């Protein structure tokens, strides 16, 4: 039997997903930090790689938290 996904087509339903530039910039900053880990680590000291990875990962966790459980829903 073929499974059909449910589609929600209520046009009057409230929209909970809103674009937040602050969260977007936080995720963009986290991506930039993670992309710069290797060049910074090669130029400076290997511990910088660890701290940059931790910072980038933390920024991603904060961005995901703000987009889901941390956001205030009406």
C-alpha cells in the first residue's frame, strides 16, 4: 500500500516560522568560524583549532536552540 504524506493546506493558520536576521547572522558566523578552523590552526597553534571548533559548534547549537525550543511561540 502506498503511503501518502499529510499536507496542511489551511491558509488561515498562523505562521510560526518567521525569518530572524539575528539568528541567521549567528549561524553564518558559526559557519565562517568552522570554515576558518584549518587555516588558523595551520598558521598558529593546534589549540586554536580546538577552541575555534568549540566556538563554531556552540554558535550552531545556540542558533538551532533559538530557532526551535528557545523561540517564543504565540
